[in-house]
């Protein structure tokens, strides 16, 4: 069984880890609905929709490329999987200009800006470069919870060689499963909209880092 306990080296990063749990689950909630933070801003509205579409596509691309590598040993897909991983990191940090991808051309609006508009807060963990540079990202689509493990020396060397990402210390598995059917036993669209705006199930400011439903994915745990 995979050890999913938080690595010892991250015990002093508990604040960032818990904040990251909240922020990732809020980004997932945002991607699962048609809700837009800039719905009343005609220019940014279209930018946000394009950014959301790109976010969803990028996560799906990383998951399918990585599946080909891990399940079938498809070495030809490894470059694509690692490139997508680095793009995800840059996207959550708001570094659109550093992502070489035609699908992102012309999209100046960043995920941190969307998050700040939704919650009136900065995504202080996921957009914090010294924190995020420690991780290599892999997307898991078959679970509502992700986890973190230490990267081996061989993995670190390979990641640096293939993607140029030289500061990686850990592999982080970010959960992005299919959105469940809306309902009282899973999650409602209203609950997702509240959570992405940093509100709990009662519409009050959320003080817990855990989402109000087990069917809203958590990661960085």
C-alpha cells in the first residue's frame, strides 16, 4: 500500500499544506460549474472562460499522458507528461507568460487573479513560488483525495533532465476526479459555488480548510 502520510520534511509547512488543500479544492469547484468570478466584466468574462477551459484541458492532458507512462511504460509520452506538470505549476502561480502553449495565447488573466476575485484573498500557497517549486505535479482522476511523497534521486534527476525543473523534492498527486452527479448525498451546485467563494454550506465565511463535502477533492494532504 502506498504510504500517504505527509513526509517529515513538510511537517514545518503545515500552514501552506492546509491552505493548499483549501485552494486546490476551490479551484476544482470553480472548474466544475459554469460560475465565473468576472461574470459582470465583459472583457474579463471571456478571458476567465478561456482560462477555465485551458485549466480543465491541461489537467486532463497530464493525467492521460501520465497514465500512458505509468501503466504501459510509454516512454514517448513522458516528455508530454512532464511538460504538462510544469505548466500546471506555472498556471497556479499565475505565470501565464512562461507557458509556451498555443491554447493559452492571448489569455492574460491568471488563476490567482480569479481566486482573489472569488474569495477576496490571494491563493497564498499555490501561487507562492518558493513553496510550489518543491513539487512535481501529477493528476489523479480516480480518487477524491491526493497525497504527497518524497521524490527519489532518480526521479529528481529525470525530472530535471526532461523538463528542466531542478528544485523538485516531492511528487504531489493532485486529485481531479469526474464531477459527481449533483445531489444531497454528494454535492450540490450551490455548495460548490459557496465553497469557491470561501463560504461554507451555510453561506458564511469558511474557516475550515477542508471542503464541506467529501465529494469535493482534497490534495496536498
